[in-house]
C-alpha cells in the first residue's frame, strides 16, 4: 500500500496493563508520545480520539502482536491498517543501533514506526481471514493444547498406579478413556477388582460401551489371574489412591470436553470450501485435516512461492556462511504449532502413500535419521501441495507418480518393493 494514503503512523508497544503509543503525523511531521490503559474502555476511547482528529482517514498501526487482546480490539475499526511485526525483528533492529541493549517501551514504539516508514515494502498489512477460518484455527490449537494436558494427567495417574495397583495397567490398552477412569473409581484396589463376580464385571464393561466379547472375557481372566497386591502398606496405598482419584476427577471432564471440541472442529471444518481438498490428503484423518486447512488458510495470496511457504512453516532449513565456513541448521523462529502440524501429517502420510514411504526409505538408506528423513519428506510435500492449493486442484497421487515415472525418478524404482 502506498505510504501517502496514511494520515499517521502509529507504533504501539503493548503490555498487560498499559500500551505505549508513538504517533507520527504525516501532514505536520509532528511526533506525539502517550500511554493508554490496556482496558477495553481505554482502547476504545483512544480510537475515538483518533477518529475525531483524523476522521475516516487511514492510519497505519504497527504492533508486536499477530494474535492477542490488543489486535482483537483494533481489528474491528476499518480505518486502522494493522502491521504486525515479529518481536525479534524489533529486538534486532534496536540492538543494531543500541549496542548497550538498553530497552524501554517508548523506544520500542518509536522503532515500530521507524520500521514501517523505512521498510513498508517488506511488512505486509494484516489481512484477517473469515471468522470461520479464524475460529477453526483457534479450535484446533485449543484441542492440541488440551490433548497435551490429557497426556500429562494420564502419565501422572499411571505413575501413581504403578506404586500400588500396577495390574490394572495391563488390563487396558488405552489408559486415557472414560472406561478406564470409571473402572479405577469403581474398583480402586486389586482386591476390589478380584472380589467382583464375573457377571458384575461383564455388566460394568457393557454399560461403558465395551461391546467386544473377547475383550471383556480377556480382562475378566486377567483380573482372576492377577495374583497378589504389590503392597498393602497404608502409608503408600492411601496417599497414592487419593492422588489417582484426584487426577481422575480432572481427567474425566477433560475427556468429555475433548469429545465436544472434536465435534465443533468437524462442523467448522466441513463448512469451509476447502474441507474436501484437505480431507482427501493421504493420512490426514479427522484431526490433522482441519489443522492442515488452518495452517494453509483460505487466502491464496499469502504466499508467492513454495519456498516462501516452507520458510514460514519452518520446514525450509537456514543456510549461513561466513568466510570459508558454510553450515545449515534447523529454523528456530517460526510458528511452532504449524510446523508441528505439518511434520505430524507427513509422518502419517508415509503410511497411506506409496511414493512417500519409498522416499522416506530412500532417505533412511542414505544414512539420514528419522527426523532428517521427515524434514526431507515435508520439504517435498510442500512443493507438491503448494501448486495444488494455489491452483485449487485436488491432489492426485496417480498423476504425481506418472510425473515421477516420466522424469525417471529413483523413487519409482522403490515403489515395487513396497
């Protein structure tokens, strides 16, 4: 966007309690510094003051936040053009001219305006996607966070059970389920489980949606053959049993909320135009397909090339050179959740896509580790998907394999061995 369209440049160094403002008036050249509160009323009053002063003229607002309360408050005003800048960019720019590393909030607000004035061509304005897409992105990130919380609670509960009731861990394949929680609540010790008659255990499992007769029979047999308790020391059993019941009390509602969240994600995902495109990707499944759609987004103009997308996702490595030295390393600054999403899907894809598995084996045969082979496969996948996504064409594996055959790719030779 042409710099002449803005009536003012505004830099905001935000914090939880206050925001430092640096304003440059493009007409008069005057500079103003101020501080406003972080409360919604204070932000609204500040924007109202800008509107009285500048009317509906466009104002460029630069801030170190792409998501969060401040940008959520400001994005509702059409005359504010938002420019989110990576905090590391501001930090490195400040260090370049202040070797002492002195820092203050007003200085950072001024630096934001300076960066925007001098390097606007490298700083794209924030273009919010549809509310549905933004909601999907929030949903899938929330689910990933809650899954991590589920794993943490499950691991703590398993560690506690090993101290007095290890047999129950052998009776269930999945320890993060409602039926496992209910069983430990109903039969908190080995003696309680062994004292229950087979009819009672059968009824318990059936009432908790365990429908396979073989699974019920196996568990009942394991309970009967469990032998003796690890310990009956009340100094061990009682505290650990209390801890397990407490963790179950936290885990059970979390499992219910995760089930609800999965349904919300599915409804939000299937309502988006590109849902079918991502659902058809090999190995995407019900959890990774929405995450991939949230990662790519719906705005095709976000990325001009596959390389740009790979850099943003953190898949492309960083090459550095100095004098006679050259080295390549993992990209440290990138959206971790997006990179994690893509790497997780790539790992699943090799179990559902023949050429991906062949390429992975080829990388391992070269001596590359599993993570290195995954990164190479991810690098290849993005180049493929970028073209499909950009042109709104569904991924066609047969078409891609035919292209590999025409080029004489060594991957084709390995396909027959899979």
